[in-house]
C-alpha cells in the first residue's frame, strides 16, 4: 500500500504574497483552513509548518490562490518605486491659446493599494478632467484611507481626510494635473488634514473607536499612536510606502538628518514593544497588511467631485453675500453720516471772582434786622423820590 505524496507548500514569503494578492486577511484565511490567525501568522513567518489535514487544506487553498492569480494577473505585495509603477495619463482640457494638454498624472504606487497597479509601460490617453480625476482617485483613495487610519487610528477621520484632500485637488485640478507627482500632492493634503490638532476639539472625536480585532494589530496600532505625529508620518512614508530618505524629508518639511533621527527613534520604539518587528522588512510587511486596517472603504469618485463642487458653490455664495452686506453697510454709513464739520462742545471752565455756592445756614444778627426791615416796608412800598432843585 503506497501513500500519496503530500501537496508541496510554497515558501513563507510566497504564502504571504498569495494571500495579499487575493486581498484576504489572516483571519479570513484561518477560517477557511480551520485554524487560528496566530497560526497563519507563524506559517507565513516561517516559525512553524502546517501538518496533517491542516497542511493539505492550506496547500490546496494556496494552490487555488496561485491559479487565480495566474489567470487574473499577480502583483507584488512589497512597496515598489514610483518610476516602476507609474502610469502616464495625459489630460486634455480646452483652454484658449494652448494645446490643452496637462502634465502627467502618476498614481501612487504603494503596498497599501488593494487594486493592482497599472502597467509599468507608460501609455498615453486623452481623457477629460473628470475621467483623469476618477482614475487617480480610484487607484490612490483606498491606499490613502488605510494610511490615514494608521496615522489617526480613526476610520471616519481617515475617510474624511482623503475626501477633503481629493475635493481640494478637484478645486485646483489644473494645478494638480500639471504637478510632477499628483499622488504625492493629494497624499500630503490628506496627511495634513488627518494630523490637524483641531480634531481633538470635535465632539465625535472625543469618544474612542473600537480597536482592530487582532491582538497583534491592536498592539501595533497603539504603539504607532504613541509616537509623535511627525515620527509616525516619517515611519509610514519610509517603511510603509517605501519612499527614500530625501523624499520623506521633503514631504515632512524636515532636514534629512532630522528625518533619519525620527525614523531611528520610531523603529526603536516599535521594536521595544514588538521585538519581532525589529527587522525593517518585517515592519514593512506588517504596515502593508490589508487586515491591519479592517474594512475601510472610500467614497465613489462622483460623490467626491460633487461634494467639492457643492462646497465651492457654498463658499462662493457666502463670499457674494458677505460682499453685498459690506456694500450695504458702507452705503448706509455714507447716507447717515454728517456732511459738514461740527466742532465739539468745549468743556466748561471755572470763572474766577464768583463766590462759591453755599448751603443755607443760621442768620446773623445783621441779617435778621435787614429781614425785619424789608418785611415792614414791603406792604407800603418803597419811599417816593422827589427831585430837589439846587
């Protein structure tokens, strides 16, 4: 009696890549195999190997994922450089006095992206501004939402930051489309909104959000949120997105030396809490895990464009109303203001030589005699004066 050979298993890195390419979390894959998520993490890290029925189920599942990836096209899970995954989209706008061609729109390549990146071979298409904006949003928004969640630890704030950034980009679309790195422009705007210190005064941000279900992910998120915002942003840009040190320093508006110090401190802090993440490669893989951020969905591109247009109309009407009110106030002031100069009334001055007013008091003896004489003469009237000849 012969025993059938066991199904071969790929390497630990290949196992992780197949799961990430299929957009499966460790918990989802563990439920299919019938084990715990910690067991799947150990299999992918190479610390242990499956045995028995778990090995057969795990191997068949990976084989199915490999076949599906071969049919639909695979993608790498590690961060790739921008020049290797950039797609050139030339936008056509009808501008008077010009050819109407805007600069290249390079979607942001990132290990956080759920959708496969476009082909590395540049292709040129003539799209309307709305189509180009939708293409940029469809590729960058899901990744940016997860990045913003790593920065803030709040799902609603992460979605709001990305929507506000893209609304601002749609308002300034000619400027963004001509930018050499439109994805970086939007990413910087989203990070600035997400890390704004004014969010702490909002009522809905005073209540804590539920943490991730996985314990390791919860510890990693708590460790990241304990870092100062500049350190957290530096770690995410360098290890999460794979940017170089000069590019990270430029985006965080710091010197290269200060950025290197922030990165070293952030790595040491994470490694002190999670020793298995002392390896930079393992830290990059953990930051790129789709399961880390849970179910985060960005709004549809037309909704974001519509919100941007409504916001622009609101502020335009508010500016017109304020201008009208200012003009009306100025006209009323001009109508009611005096036409001639009226000098002000000078303050009173003290007159010298006038005895001060005193309150009535007791009469002296002379005053009483004078009073009696006046009372006697008043009924008869004054004495008649007769002229005398000289």
